[in-house]
């Protein structure tokens, strides 16, 4: 197998996530047809080149008993959205926080954060505490509790093999 083929295979394997093995990079490397050191060097090079921005973990919250999952959407003044976003992201109860463009006139919200919990009452109590700590009492927001768990996965850059 050529180096290009091995790297292409490694990229496809990485899109599916790290295997749950004691040495995930060794497992990926073997599946891709390269050494563990080559696989790690390749991933580092992709990071240095900006092809991989970050690697993260996808938690299946509902399987952990966390069925009260709220997306809180905020209408934050544009000049403050980065500051407020960093503050919300630092809150222990906030598991995800990101900025999105408004979609006026129907959607004025530009900052989104996720709070997961076992019960709605607990999530709402945590949100009230966050609002107080962050002085957001007069900031327009909505709380959107999820009704369905959607399939989560990272970006896909390779085509699935068809057989």
C-alpha cells in the first residue's frame, strides 16, 4: 500500500472516531497499513497544516440518563458576544457554546449554549443561577428542550466505500 493510500485510509478511519482500545493510535495505524509513529506523525502534520482543527468527544447524553437537554439561545449585542460567549463557555453546567449569525426578522439569536441534566427543573435552576452570575437577567433568550436525540458525528471528508 502506498503512503498516500495509507494516509487516505487513516483519514477515513479517524472520521469514524478513535477505537476504544488501550492503544487507539496503534489500532488505527494497523488498520491503515502504517506504524503507530507514522499515524501520529501524520495526524500532527494535519494539525500543523490546519486540516485537523481539533479532536473532540461525542457524549451520548441520553444513555447517561441526561434526558433534560436544553439549548439556550441568546440575543447578545454584537460587540459583547465574544465576551459573553467566553463567560458562558466557562460555566461548569454549559457543555457547548457557540456563535451563529442571526436570521432576521424571525430569529434574533446569535449565541447558543447547551445545558444537560437529568431533570428539567434542575436544568432550569442551573440556568437561573447562570443568568444571575453573568448578569443576563435583561437579555432576551429562549430555552429549547430537545425532544429527540439526533445522531452526532464529526466532519466527513472521505466517501463511504461502496461494495
